[in-house]
């Protein structure tokens, strides 16, 4: 079926998964006065709200005829008086009826869509301060169901929790992803490899694109480190995880990851998670804390050990007693 756009009032939500914004709901189309079932991702669905839905008619094998929602946003008013009431409402604090009327008189009944497409058009409105321009822009974004970026990322299959991570980390998410959809994998804690792959596929990144290889190597390094419990990996270990790759391509990929700060390479060792820097920091801390201490009286220490064994009903073995003696004789002890 061809893609189409429908306008419908959300009558009631049949099913909702807040984790990924997937919704099945009943909508009422006022143009033909018929109800229809819509299913797909819809940011912050709200009953009695009118939505503009883009999608296609499908037949679900179990639930029958449905409108598969590809994109959905709250419908903006498009008549002068309705627009004025809308802009003077609580979603736009500080605007008021008089200012709203000036906006409509200046820009016309298409003003809301015009503002959403290009916020700079508000500069044409006489007497409209920068602060009020920002209120109008943010209010429209919130009303329409979050930003265009949010809607686009939902279309690409990114879960809301991860969208929040991206928006918290980057000022211009779409620009970052267009440059390299694997960049969040290296820079955003909690953003995984599978999510990066979804982005790469959505952006039609070629299968032989070197950014895919870099992402795979980074994923392998993290998984191998977690599996072995080691802070570093040998070149041979990493090489085994991508058998068949030309040596020069493998080395170039590691070099790119090092330049990006995703991996650290030192003395033939590969460190994920910034562990090389952390090891050095720990080593400096230990070195700075090493100094001579006055050991306790040996007889007093042995008495205390026996008292502790008796009070706890235990008996330390030889190695444990040696460790206790060492602990009280050094400024630093690693067990």
C-alpha cells in the first residue's frame, strides 16, 4: 500500500510500551467520520489529542486491518482565532493574546508550521523579544511531540531512553550521527553496539564502510575485556576476533580508534574503557602513598590476633596471619 497521511483524534490507547514508544490506539478521522486502529511509535501519546499520522494501511494476521504509523505528531491549529487561543495558552508562558495576535497578523494562518520549519521567521514579528521567540519555538517542539530529532530517531528504531542519552550528550544529534553513527558508541555511556548498527543501517552506511569495522573492533575489545577480566588485550587476541582481515587494515582501524579516544594502545597492549589511564592514575596514587611506618609491637599484635579469633570463633591460617602482620607494617598493601 502507498504511504499516506491521516489526521485523527486519539480516542483511547489499546496498548502502550513506554520503553520504545510503541502504541496501538483507536483514532477517529473527522474527515470521513470513521474510527481506525493505528499502530507504531508515537512520542508521549495523549487521548483526545488530534494527530497527523504518516504511514500505510496493512493487514495484521491476528488483529486485522491497521494503519501502520511511520511518523506521528500532534496537529497544530490552522485557523486564526484558534491559533491565537493556542499561543496565549499555558504552553507558551509570557506570550498572551495581544502578542499572539501580532504573530498571526504578521505571519498568517500558516505561522505555526512556518515557525517549526524555520524559527528565524519570528524575527519578522515586530516587538517580539528574543526570550519570547525562544518560548514560542520550545513550546511548539514540546506540543508537537518532542523535537524533529526525537521523531527522526524514533523512525530509525532508537529507544526513547537512548534518545535521551544522545540529546543529553550532543547539541546537534543528527549532525553527529551523519558524520559517524558509531560515535555515540565510543562517547556515550550506555549506548550499545546494536543501537549504533541501527543508526548505520538507517543512514544507509555501506557494508564495507570503515566506520563499521571500527565499531566492530571497539565492541570486540570491550566484550573480550569483560570476558577475560583483564584490563588490556594483546594484539593477537584482538586479531583472532576479526580473522581474515588484512594486517594493514586492522592496524589502521586501531589507529583511528586511538585517535578518537575510544581505545588506548601502549606497548602492544590494547586498553578499552580508558583503563590504561586509570591504571596509571592508580599507580601514581599508590606511589604517592608509600612511606615508612612504625610497625606495632609484635607481642601486642599477636595478642590482638588471638583475641579476635576467640571473639569471632575462627582461626586464621598462616597466610592470613602473615597478611595481617604485613598490613600493620606497610603504608600500602594489595591483597
